């Protein structure tokens, strides 16, 4: 990407009040990020039909100046800039209206992996919380045919236990930060951050290096943790805290929320127990509970047949072959290949998804699950 184009995108994305829908509409009306920053205020007011401080020429010039300073940091540290129109932007996040327009990353991780699971909990994790977090993630790595990437926030307690277990189990892990990539908080996790980057994971944030760290950032980043995952697991939490905020966000994004129960009276199990009591989370006690809830295909046990697809029907085989050839396939493409009524194909796809052969992804497309 050209440097000037990236500068305009960084500046445009720094307008944090713009939702994905508003940003898309604004770009459709102005034509491009560059034109948005070069149009006079009165023309922007005419195009949009609104008066907004964002249209002020001085305000936009300040954003461009900040973007020019930020790109020096980006280039000198090999930071990946992932814009909301880029194909490698987390597609799950596009379904969240408050998703950021730009993400900044260090590392090399597929943010659109076939399965992604967020794991969160208290910063004051007990031995029970750390142990159950490690056991569930380790068992999922061993039991799931395609284990999920693990998403968390690099915080003390449950977060860092999740990242460390993922690394030990050979799973990619994404640490979503509440600040720019010029620092690591808490500092004691610097070595963990380096290990994440060096082992197929990523440090990810929607904050620039020049942005000031505020307390509210840590709650705001939770929308990314929840939104880019298929499900969210709370392993240990008090009645109040960031983990429960993240669980609420995940439910709002229509993600599966899961919680590990704890002993009655334990301070840092009260939040999980309350989620389960209120039917705000599914009770889980093992990796198998999560695998079943998410319909993730399991690894065949020793002695079982290795292939999951030995008894496919002709139609199912055509669907699998079409998706395999293209990596993913839309409903329309499959309809052309099978030459069956749309209602018949809909039923077939639902059945195959239930069996764990395929999974639906954003954009009305399908991928093979294993």
C-alpha cells in the first residue's frame, strides 16, 4: 500500500466516534479517505446534510499530522495496519457495529481462523482459576480436530494463564491490548508478548502509539476480544469486573458465552455462578462441553476411522469438493453446482453444518470444518 494512502486511512480511522456503518456511508459519499480530508467544510456539510465538528478543516489537518507521526512508528517497528475494508480484517468483527476502523498488529496470525475462542477472567486468579483455565485449553488442543486460536487481553490472572497455556499447547494466541504497541502493560508480561509474536500469535490493538492510556481503554478493548471470537469462556470472576463486561458484550454480539462454575461462597466464582444462574452463560466443566456446544469436530480416538467423510451422499460430496476447490463457497456458487432448488440446498447445508462437515462464515459463505 502506498504510504500516502495509509496515512489517510490512519487519520480517518482515528475518528473513534465513527461506526463501521457511518464510516462506510461517509466514504461512499466522499469517494475516498483522501477526498474526505481535502474537501472544504461547507461541501462536507452539503454532502452529509449535517453539521459536525469532524468536518472542521483544522480538526482534519490535526488528524493528518498525527497520522504522519504515527506512520514513522509503524514503519520502524514493522507494525501491520489492518483496515476495515482489508480482506484480512477480522470478519467476525464486521458484524459488530462498534468495531474499530483500524487495527494495529505485531506478529503473524490468521485473524479469520476457522475457530477462535476468547478466554477471560479475574486478574486475581486463584489456583483453581489458573488450573481450570490451563486444563480446558490444553484439552481442547488435544481433542478438537481444528483447535481454536485463543484470544485474551494479556492481563494478570486468567488472561495470561490462557495465553501461556495456548503457547504451550501449540495454539496461536491473540493478545488484545488497551494501548499502543509502543508499550506492554503490565510490563511483567513483556517476555510473554515476545513469545506470542514469535510463535504464530499476535499483539493487536486499535490504539496508536501516540494515544494516551486511559483507564476506560481496558473496558473498551473488551469489545474486540468478544467480537472477534466464536465463543467466550469465563473461567473465574467476581460479581463485578471486566470479564463480566466482556461476557455481556459477547452476548450482545450473539456469541456463545460459557462459564466455569465455582464453589459457593468463593469470591472469584460468584460472577461465573451468577452468569450460569441467570442463564447468561452455558455451564461448562470440561473441554468436551465446549466442543459439543460449538459443534467443533473432535479428533478420532485411537482405533476409530480416520476419515469423517466416508459416507457422504453425492450432494454432500459435491458441496465438499466445491468448497475445497475454492477454500470457501457462497450459497449462489453451490446452487449453480448442485442444480437443486434453493430450499433443498438450504436444508442440505444446515444438515452438513450440524454434522460438523462445514461451517457458515460472514458474507453468506461456507468453509470446511476440518
